[in-house]
């Protein structure tokens, strides 16, 4: 169940980041609120980047065969 939670956290962080960007782009926030939103955005960005790095590492481990990493192209149509 930890995988499901990590996925939800990533998706939620990404949605929160998008909301923050939209609020900042509207230009209706005060300077102080803009700085606070920017700080939150930086934190969310780092969380998302860490989750993506972790996912990439897991994929590499799964693709490793006989001690040798073999890159395989991802076929989105086949994954569905």
C-alpha cells in the first residue's frame, strides 16, 4: 500500500503546485503572500523531483538483468 500512498502524494503535490502557479500568475497576491506561495512551490517541486528520481531508480532496478542494465523503450500503447 506504500506505493499507492507515494503515487497519491506525487499527484497531490503536482496538483498543489499547479494551483500555486495559477495563483502567482494571476498577480492578485500581495508580495508577502507571493513569497509564501513561492516557498511552498519550491518545496513541492523538490518533493516531486525526489519522487520522480525514486521512481526512475525503481525502474532501473526492475530492468536490470544478470547484473547488467538493459534500457528498453517504453511503449505507452502497450502499457494500456
